[in-house]
């Protein structure tokens, strides 16, 4: 991970001029990353240039094992052919060979439409698609495969809830409690729903506690009433990097707002840690496949089966009907009722391969490694003069994601300068404009890491 070193160089120069320095790679690690001395899968790596002088990376074997599976990580960028350092996995993750091969194999050998044919290819495509549903179901410990609705991503999953559950169950004056930290995907659908309802909804936003840099849970408690019908929040913030205490938040909602349904945006948690919907006890969960080593164009909504079956379809067409006459139609139960038209079959198959890939490392192990990375990233960035890191400090639960601003360099310039060194970070509002406004910034730069990033 060259980012901190590059930034340090940047600020050490004392001006906005960018002075690229060669990355001071630890030879042992470098060799290990390149597979030269990767003996055994549980090697413990000791590094010597941490603030704590010596820090052990118990789980770095994960990155060493993973990196060769991602061809893209060995490419070079810019006209200087510098090696790519990909620190933008919060936006989308890279895809391992196993996923790409599965997609290739699907299109070369199986490609057909699902649920509609008795021929071999159609049966095989249907099995592969439905097996993908089983994979997602057990990955998040759903009660039943019927609780998994494939969508194009988390955005569509949340829109489904707003347009189906929301339109049917919410009326003027009902309250929706969201947080200022939400991604636009969990803000705009509720604002759109409010506009559709004559008289509108009352949307309230949980603020950030300036002391902790996390959601202000006392404020949240004060917003919840018996009129609250929807509570929506992220599991992990894509800007603050904090892990929200979902179970505490859920019990607060159940206590104060027994009529509310809880929707969890798990886009930034499902790829990085074990997520168990039964344990979290939310009502809906949304996630995107492309952030968890899967293809773009696939994600899923999880909801309890009885709840999903109580909701009307929000898109009509083939695949979701029971009977159609010229007078009207009846619908299949979940998940089919929400999957009108030809689904993203290959993408679902690719997502299943991604789940196999992640589980081959173990989600607990990935979480443990990323926890090490998170601490290291934060500690290194904290040492860079002029940087403000958004979100809570180390010690609070953080993921390996840091959004930051610099006192004299615009985030877009930072991102451009880093790109010249091959370092891919994102600059912008990260689809969290209200959060940035709340924090007093228009934009930030963001480094977000995944299992294939090393400390380097
Ligand atoms: N929620 C969060 C926290 C995200 O980070 C993202 C994507 O950046 C989304 C929702 C939307 O995901 P998608 O664009 O894949 O639908």
C-alpha cells in the first residue's frame, strides 16, 4: 500500500507540488506478495516501520494468497508504466480468475434462458441460477432461499422496498428515520416515495456525534416514535469507515418503534465480514455483488419470506406471474414475484463463484485481516500533516477504508497526483453529499482496501 508514503512525500514537500518517491517496500513482504517465499498459508509477517515499531500481520497470508488470482493487480498504469495499487474497492472490487472463468464457462457451455425450457441448456442455466440463490442464502444465513431476491445491485434492492413495501404501507405523516451518513441509494428512494404520497412523509435524519465521529445513537433514540414506519441505516459507512452497532440499533427501534421495518444497507459489510441476517434481526438487507468480487449488474435483497410475500410486485412482466388473463394477473410468491423478465443469469452465477472464492478464505479470516489493514491504514494516514480523516479514530470499530481531506490540496488533485504514482483512490462525495455537508466538506478522497491489498 503506497498511499501513505506518497501522501507523506506530498506533504513533506511543504507545497502542493507532488514529489513522487519510490515506495520503500519491505523486501520480505514484497517477495512474499510476489509469491517468492510464500511458504505455508499461515505465515506470520513482522514489519518494522509502524508507529508501534513492530507490528505483526497475522493474516497477511490472505493477501499473499489472493493477489495472484487477480491479474489486473499486476498491470501497470500511466505512461510511466507504474504498478497499479488499487485502493478503490469500496466503489467496486476486483474480480478473481475463478469468477472470470465461471462467467466464461457459463457463456461458452451453458448459456440459455432460465425457467422457460425443458431442454438441457435451459435446465442447466436454471440450476446454476437457482444454486446461486442457495449460495447467497447460506452466505448470509437466511432462513430460506425464497428470502433472496436478485436485483441489479443494492440500489435496486432498496428501491424495491421503497416502491413495494413503502407504497403499500406508508401514508402521509408516517415517519422514516434515516441517517445523514446514508449513501444516496438509501436516501433518494425514500424522498421519491415521500413526493409520491399526497401530504408526504416525515423524513428524519440521525446526526453524527462530533465527539465520536460515529452516528449519534442518543439522537437516533430521540427520533424514533410510534409513527416511525421505516428505519434505514448502513452496516458500515462508505465514508466514515465505522461499523455501526446494528444489534443495539435494532433493539432500540423494536423498543421505541414497534411498527417500523428496518432496512440495512450492507453494501460495505457483506464483502468484508461474516453477516448473519438471523443474528442481526433486521427486516430487509441490501447488498451489491460487484463489491464482493462478483460481476457488476447483480446484487440482492434479503427479506423475511412472510414479509416479502405480503408485498406486491413492483415490476410486471414475464417470470413473475402465476396466471395472466386479459382481465388481470396473479403473481408467484417470492422471490419470483420480484424478478420480472430475464434475470442477470450469468452475473448470478458469477456472484456464486465470488461467494465460493471468499468462503475459501473464510469471512472471519478476511475480517481479521482487514482489521489489521484498517488499523495500519489509519495509523499511517494519521501521521500525514495536514490530513483530516473522516470518521472515528482507531479504537472504535473501523474497516479498512479512510476518507480524508487535506488542508491545502483538493481531493480531486490528490487523486490525480496519486494516480500518477499508480495509486487508485476515489475523490468526490462518494454518493454521500448530505454527510459531507454535515461534516463541512464538499468532497473527500477515499482509500478503500480489500483482501488483496497488502500493507505495502
Ligand atoms: N450503499 C453503499 C454504502 C454503497 O457504498 C453503495 C455503492 O457505492 C451503494 C449503497 C450502492 O450500491 P450499487 O451502486 O452497487 O447499487
